[in-house]
């Protein structure tokens, strides 16, 4: 649950999911991704890369991949019944809500007392909002099954 974005080696991460799943077991991956790339556009735009780099730096995250990248990795590990869904529309309102809650006296003092890492993450929240608004950030849920 929301761990794929923390894994520096996505291929190794998915391979480990496949390895430890019981035969016939279901794997559910819920993670932040960047938008899927089209055949005509094989990489993110420079301004998209810059925004993601700022977010990753603020949250101490390695580079992200797309939902389609995860699907390919799952397929390469012989996992079956792979399904994915974009829950971004349902998750995106979380970020403005967190900012609003942090703008209370109690919220501000809590953030300040938590130290620089928390302050840095709090300052990145508008970047997450921007990423969702631009369709760059996706909140993906991907399910699959390990063969019996």
C-alpha cells in the first residue's frame, strides 16, 4: 500500500512481490505513478520531469514509473489477471484538505515542531496538487494473481 513510489528498483520490487506471493495469491499494488506515456511521446516533458524531481526530492523518493510500466513488470514475472485503475480523481482532493488542516494554529505548530523533513514535505504539497491538476501524477491500483 503506497510503497512502490519508495522503491528505487521497480523491477526488483515487482520481482519480490511475485516471489513471496503464495501460488494462486492476489497481489494488490497501490502507488503513486506518473502518467502513462504514448507511443509518440516516449518520455515525460522537461517541465513534467522538473515537477516530479521537486516532489521526489521533498519526499525523499526515487524516480517514479507509470502504471503501464508496472503492468509490463508484472507481465514479465508471469503474473496473471492483471487489472489496473486510476484512482487519481478520488485521491487528489486529499492534498488540498491536508493543506487546509495544516493552516490551523495547531496544524502550523505541529508542523514546525516536527522538524525540517516535515516542513519540507509540507511545502511540497502544492506541487502534488499541481501534478494531479496537470494529469501528471496518477494514483494507481493494480491487481494481479500469481499462477497456481
